[in-house]
C-alpha cells in the first residue's frame, strides 16, 4: 500500500485533538487540503518532512536514520545498527525516540516494528549533499565538552550586574505602561511602532530608541500590554502589575519568560543552570540539533537576549535568581532577586523648586499616589517628580482636594512642605473648576466658564481643534464628542477643567484605561480544517456510503501511485477471498486490476470489495 494511502488511513483514525496537534506541529497549510489524502500528501511533501526533521534532536534523528537505512526494524534492530557506529543506546531509548518521530508522523509503528515513510528515507539520504549529517555522523559524533560552571568570584559580579538590569527593566516597563495608559502607541501596518510614538515612549522610559521594541516585546509576552485596533494599550493585568513591589514585578516577568520557553530549551538550560551560556551553549546546540541551523539559533538567541534584559543572566552567565528560576521555579528566583534589588522607601524630599526627590525606589502605594499629583521627571534609584498646576488639576479631577493633597505630601515628606508648593496647591485648588465640562443631551458635551477669555483661548487652541469646539452661547462651547473625550483632552492641555453632573456637582473622573485584551480571540484555522475533514468524511445517505467512499478514494490513490494492494472480495457464496492486485482503473462501478499472482487482468464489482490493505 502506498505511503499516502497508509498515512491517510492513519490520519482518519486519529482523534480530533491529536489531529489538530499534529497539523500545528507540522505547520500544514489548510490551502488545498480537501480530504485526508490531501493532508497525507502535504505531510509527505519533502519540504514538510525537512521542516519536521530539523526540529528533532540528535537522539531522535539517529533512530529515524537507522530505521530509514535498515528498513522495518524492531528496537533491538535499531540498537544493533547504531552500535555498529559506536552509539551506546538501549531499547528503551530507541522506543522513546521512535515514539517521538511517530508522533510527528515520520515513522509508522506496528507490532513492535518501526518503518519510515519513503519521503523520510529520501530526505535523510540527501542530507550529506547539503552538509547535514548522515547516519554515521548522527550515531558516532561525540558531544562537545561539558560547560564550565560560573566561579563564585564571578557570580558576585554577575549578580550585581543582573540586579541592575532587572531594576532597569522593571523601571522601563513601568513607565511604558504608564505612558501607554496616558496615550496609546500606534502600530504600523508593516510592523513596529510609529516613530513619533517610539520617541515619546523612549523619553518616558529613559531608554535608547532601539530598546523600546525590546521592552515592548517583553511586556507583550508577559500580558502587560496588548495590541488592539492597531494601537498598543495596557491590559488589565498590566494595570495591576504596576502597583506590585519591585520583587513581585520582576517575579511576574521572570515567570512569564520561563513559561514561554519551549520545553526542549527549558530542559536544556535547566541542565546547565550554573554554567555559562555563550559559545559553549551554541556549540552544544549545534551538536544536539544537527539540522536546527537558523531555526534553533533564532530561538535560543531570542530567549537568551530576553534573559539578559531581565537580569536572569549577565554577560552570558546565569545569575543566582536565573539559575534558581531554571532549577526550582519562579518563587525561589523572586526571593533571590528580592535580596539583590535596592530597598524600597516610603519618604521623599519636597524641594522649593516644586520637585520631589525619592532617595530610593518608592513603595508601590506611595509611587502610585504621587504619580496622580506629580509628573515623573527621572526614573532611577533616586527618582524625581515635579508638581505643577496641571498635575494638581489632574489629581483633583480624580477626587483629590487641597486638604488631601497637603496631608499626603506632609506624611511622606522628609523636609516638610515648602511654601512655594503650598502656594501652588492653594492657587490650583482655587482655580480648579473654572472651566466645567458636562454631558449634553445629544450625546456630545459642553464646556462652560464665567471667564469668557479663557473659553476663547480654549477655542483657538490648535491642540484641541480635533474636538470641533464651537460657541453655543455666552460662556459655553459645545463638541460632538462625549464627555470623557473632551474632558481629558482639555485636562491634558493643562486647563483648570472639572467634570460636572447636570446638578452642577463636581464629578470625579478616572481616565478610561485602554481595553484589556489578554489573548487574541479569533477563528482557529486548524480546528476548522479538522472539522471540515470530519464533515466531508462523515456517513452520508446510509451507513455503508461512508465506507464505500473511503474505499474508492483508497483505490484512486493506489491507481495514481501504481501501488499493489490486498483487495478483499466477498463472493456470492459469502466467502471472502483476498487478491494481490495492482489497480489500473475504475469505471462503471467496477475495478480493473492486474492480478500479480496469476498474471491476469481482473474486473471486480466495487460493491463486492469489502476492504483493501497492504500487498503481501
């Protein structure tokens, strides 16, 4: 029986979940796949076979190559073949590797014997011509020398550098989320953030322009930010992450990095959790995944670059928290990093120039409250903030009052409240609400003020022109946009605006946080393909129709492939007779085939054929 027919039969017998997994693992395109035979042909395509084999480790490849070279083999046969090339392997290892290859549909297994598909054999035989190892190299080439552990003297330096990087990552991603909360960043159709937004984010994060995509990728893969409608926005988890302690923030980032490691790389790094990664690791990977090439290089480069960014490693050597993450898990790693990160403080110095200086990283609660009434100027071990009329207006719009502001600042200040700062708060609280914003009956909104000159300034402010403001009477402007849009636009333009209810009472508004998608929701093309294959193969008009359609499809494939089959035919007496036939054509409900045993041509009614199978 041809490989296509054999594999199609095998695919048809798989459960839906397993079938979906196989199609995804083998990266089969749904285009042109109309039935299980099409799917089998796609899986047996030489390019598809090559894509699957380059992802196999050396142990699986050498078993696959031994079976391909030796023909249908038992585990004992494979052990003997590999032993001839110097490989030390037992039957249990052979079985495990053969099972891995069979899961990818590169091998067939039956009654303890393994057989490779023709496409697999042909592809493996072509490997030496492309500089890839053949059976002898796969079995006989020894592994590189073991990696050296990081010396204790170097580990202290590595941990110090890793802690600096971890703190820098926490700080940068915190500012990234805060800035995206204030204003989303636009994603270009060709990929990447628009340059003006990249510059804005780099300034807010206090990092180089080229580092913005790196931190954004980490934040996105940690579910702190997400893309929606071509814009990057904070997620709900990102909103809760920013108020965690520094160690908890890092722990969440490290756990996310660990969870998205492919199983093979996680296992590999765990085995070398105390050894340098650099050139030695790549040499080992080249040996372990001899066909991996650029695919494996890209995977390991991406993961180790993220590890360097997060302080899981430094200069290609794992830090103590990084080693613990790989060996024991996120909790142990977070505890270790907590001892390396700078201690958090809850007090600040209030300066006469309206700046606020923190002598260390602030506790999350103090930092969050202070951000509501002051703008971040510099984020480092000693962060600085600045209070302004606009920031005080923003705080009051969120529900603060003169008294609550002064009380909070007094509680956290190591230097009292300077007189200029108190004057600023007094003046801002007096002017707050000089402009009122409210919802209009038509779904739009209005601005009103007793200061007509101030309204005139707002009306001609170019930054507010998208609101389409226009006069509707003395002391009143109107916009077709809803209240929250108009209010935050005017507030960001630094006018003393307050939202109000129809009664005239002040309404406290919080900026609408960007939508919080945590995962892409959409159609699953692979699941849809499996469902379509099942529907097309489902029983039709009568219980026998499905079997007859399947049998005819098998015969069609055998005819195209000129394959010999065992054809079971029910005689009028009820006896089933097996013929060794090579089908040549189907017409008028009858099969024409050459009988290999008697060397004659037979014509058989399709209705009498009960089954087909491999030729004996």
